[in-house]
């Protein structure tokens, strides 16, 4: 059981880093059109889209990725709490 929780927590952390890198790519011109940018777009955009529909941008700043990352962090800590409760 510990192995499953460890794998899930690690996957959520890796996905959080993928989101952060994808967000940072928006600061560089044409970075999202690169192979890495397109790969990250394929795995990050389906997760970010619901947050973008719910949370409107504040002028030029899109805060929905911050909320999406916070949700992933809460899920990670929730898995830790669940494991402590089960074990």
C-alpha cells in the first residue's frame, strides 16, 4: 500500500513541476512551439482548461495556473493524510 501512495505522490509532484515549467515557457517567445513546449501543452492544458473557465484573468495576469498548482498540492497532502489514516 505504501508503494501505491508513494507512486501517486511522486506523480503529482512531477505533474506540478511540469505545470510550473509550462507556465514559465510563456515568458519566452516561441518556447511553447518547441517540442518540449508542445509535449507539456498536451499534458497540462487538459488540466488547466477547467480552471481557466472558472477563474477569469486579472488584466494581463492569468492566476488560474496558481490555483491549479495549489489544488495539486492539496491533493498531495490529502494523499499523505489518507495514508496516515489507513496505516
